[in-house]
C-alpha cells in the first residue's frame, strides 16, 4: 500500500476549456496530484442526468481525457478511469439510496436549482449525490479537490459514509473536500470573470488565430493609463516585475501590448495544443481501459465487503 493519501476527483466535460479553467483548476491540480495516490474519474453516468445524446457523450469522454493529458497529467501517475466501466459505483449508489431519506436529498443544490427554475428533475438528478458518494467512498478517498459548487456533495458523501457505518459497522472513510481558495479569478476579455457562459473567454486549445481574435477584443478604456484588462491576463503569463517596464515603455500602445500578450500566451499553450492534437482516440481508450481495470480491482474488493455487511452475500 502506498504511504500517500488518496485523492479522487470526478470530471464532467463542460465543453472547450478556457484559460480561466487552466489557471483556476487544471494547473493547481497539476501542481499537487503527484503528492497523492490520485484517481481521476470521468463521471459519464453523472453526465447522463443531463445529456441524452450518445455521440456527444462519447465525444465528451474522449475530450475530457484528452484535455487532462494535454495539460500534462501523466497517466502512469494517476489512475484515469471511466465511472460506467466500474459497475460497483451504481451498485453502491443504490445501497446509499436505501439509507438516506427523501427530505435529505430534497436539500441537494442541483435538484433544488432545477425545481426552482420550474423544471422537472429526473430521478437520476435527485439521487446524483449518492452516486457521487459512491464514487468517492469506494476508494477510501482522503481528499476530493472540487470547486466551491461541489462542497455540499462532499458533505453528502460524509453523511452516506456515517449512515452506512452506523447501520452496518465501520466500512467507509469520511473524505475531506479540497477547495482552492487562494486562486484568483481570471478575468475575461470584458473584465468580468472569464466563463463560458459569458462568452468572454480566451480558449485554452484554440488556434493562434482564435487566441489572437480573443486578445484583440479585450476591452480597454481610453484613459491612456495601463490597460488593466490586458495587464491582468498578461500577469498570468509573465512576472509583474517584467511587465512593469514593458507597460511603461508602451503606455497607451494597446495594440503592441496585446500583440506581446498573444506571443506570451502562445508560448505556453502552443505545446499543449500540439500535444492535444497528437493524442488519438485510441490513445485515450488505452488510458481509460488500463485505469478502469486498476479502479475495478479496488472497487470490487470494497464491494465484496459491503455485500457481506448488508447481508446479500450468501
Ligand atoms: P465556467 O464558468 O466557464 O462554466 P466551470 O464552472 O466549468 O467554468 O469551472 C471549471 C473549473 O474552472 C472550476 O474549478 C472553476 O473554479 C475554474 N474556473 C472557471 N472559471 C474561472 C476563472 N475565470 N478564474 C479562475 N478559475 C476559474
Ligand atoms: N459532480 C461533479 C461535478 O459536477 C463531478 C463528480 C462526479 C465528482 N463524481 C465525483 C467530483 C466524485 C468529485 C468526486 O463537477
């Protein structure tokens, strides 16, 4: 057994990544995942709660793995696996469903938000937190890196662990969330938080033309002072001590500064883009198959204990 603590996180593809995702989520992950025994799970059955298009789902699975490999996650240092290939997840989720109450699940944010919008939630969305609890608890996970929006789901996982342990004896470890606090919000080309829902992004794997187009449309005020929106993004790519003199020398020359920013972005993302383009579906499949086999070994050992404890093993 490894001395390292175990880290697990779930990935749902949410379309093309932007540099806000890179600096806010992928890079912090890259900086720490090797300190842990790390598991990266593609949450494809979670995606099915909202996506009913098989080709899109399949492409999303390939794409999310390709993104992680392209930014530098080493599949020999993290178990990259597909949730649906390890059937123990849905099996354990059922057991948790039988332990938690309807009012408890009714407090779930994902479900509540849907209902608040007057939409009809499917039963999968309602029990979503218990599938997520199974994802985490099957692996005796210590830490779960997630965004703030997922905090409640980790609380639900702890609750599921407690309920099971109380009913059937100590079995599951209670996990901790790891929420990046100190990461600054990356501004978009309009100065607001960069987000795909605001259409203000600089794409992470875009072509040079796409990146240039986005940078050239960064909103600048005409006061002649430092163009803050350009500078804030530039500071992600070059130290402030280097940027100071550059912005002084080129005060008011927005086009020149933007062209420099494009070159600095290119220097960082061109190698990642090239790597991403070189990763084939076959490469991704191989990574997923190997990772899923490793995950399966752990999950099936845990589930045979669980089946004995609940009384279905004869
Ligand atoms: P989006 O707002 O584009 O939909 P997501 O909500 O899918 O992005 O975020 C995925 C991850 O990227 C989260 O961990 C989130 O904290 C991070 N992230 C997204 N946008 C930014 C940003 N502008 N600055 C820093 N981190 C970000
Ligand atoms: N619900 C998470 C999200 O939407 C994805 C997820 C599924 C997950 N299973 C997980 C995250 C287990 C962490 C651990 O982002």
